[in-house]
C-alpha cells in the first residue's frame, strides 16, 4: 500500500485510442545541417538587446559631448536634469554611472606641457601630409622617426650648417635614448631655428582648429566604445582610473592659443640668430678698423 502508483504506459505500450506509433522520417544531409529557425520570442529578445546596445552607445556619446562643452560651469542640478531627460538607458544599467564618468572627467586636466606635446606632434603629422612623406615598412617606430627627422631637416641647408657638431637624432624627443625628454625651452628654440619647420608651422596654424575638433570627435567615438566594454563587463572600477578622455572645449581654446604663442615666441629665433652673427661680425670688423686707424695715427 505504500508503493507509489505507477503509470504502466511507461513500461508497456498499451493499446489506447490516442496511441499512434510514429515512424521516423529520413532526413537529408542538407536538412540535418541547417540551423533551426529562431523562435519569435528569441528574435524579439535579440532585437531588444541590439536596440539596448545602440541606445547605450548613443547615450555615452551624448554624455561625453555634453560634458566636454559644459563641464567647467556645470551645476549638479543641471546635470541631474540632463541625465533624467537623456540618459535613461545608461542610468537603468547603473544609477550612478553618469556621475562616475563626470567626476573622473573633472579630474582630467591638460597641462601646458601636454598641450605643447600635442601641438608639436600634430604639426609633424601635418608636415608629413604636406610633403607626401611615405612611412617605410619593416622598421620600428623609432627608426621611422629617425629617417623622417633626418630627411626633413636635411633640406634646410642653413639649419644643417648650424648643427654640424650635433646629430639630428638628438632632436627626436621622447625616446629612451633621447636627450630631449620634454618639450622644454631648449628644444623649442632649436626646432624653430629651422626656417623650413617655421614655414610649415605657420601653415599648420591655419588648420589647427579643424585638426583639434576632428581629433576630439574621434576620441569621443573611441571612448564610447571603451566605456561600452566596461559596462558590458560590469567592471565599473576601471572608470576611476581611465585617462584617455576627450579634451574639454575650454582646453581646446587654450591649446589653440598656446600654438599661436609658440610661433610668436620661437619662430624668429633663426632670424635673431642670423642678426646676432651679423652684429658680431660688424663689431669685430669695427674693432679691427679702429685698431688700424689708431696705429696709422701713431
């Protein structure tokens, strides 16, 4: 009496009115290899996932653009309103996510030296595009830099004459074996002594604003993708150490002013150097003539 009731149909095929033995159908090779069609529910789920991902990326870009333009004067209440109206998908994934990004962005400030590095590096990239310089394959980045610097400055004969005792390799900054570890005053003076570099730099200034804007847009695109990976992995701690933020609008204005200042401060260095040489020659000639006149009088 304590035995559980058994369903005898599990053990014996009892004839019933509803029972019908199904014969297996042969399946062709092509039919067997086909993937099953996704169900309507699965299709909707995939569609919603894609839409959610697109919404997150879109909101990340919107957030970064908004912060880059307004972060210096941004009040908490204004930002909260912006988040509520525009970043609902982002906030639904992690409530404090927009504020975490904002707080990290506030801490990332560009120094004067970083601006100078950015300006000079972009200037040389601009020069390469103007002289249609082609990078040779099969060389390291340092070797390619060395070849470019030597080929570019070798066309400036006056500059090469004034640096006979010094290798052009010494002017390549930021290498392990480079003498120039920073964009200091000595390096900039030496750089602008090249009349050829000064000429291209003045042309570069007319394009610099567009270069800054285009590059910042690229940084926003790239950062949106990086932050999307962080969100998918739920590794929010990485936001607190992230460094490659796009430039804030007021920093771009400062950088453009810095670029103009460098030109006005250093571009005439080769002219001043030539003038000094000329004056020193004149002074020596004048002193010699004075000696001769004094001797003749005696």
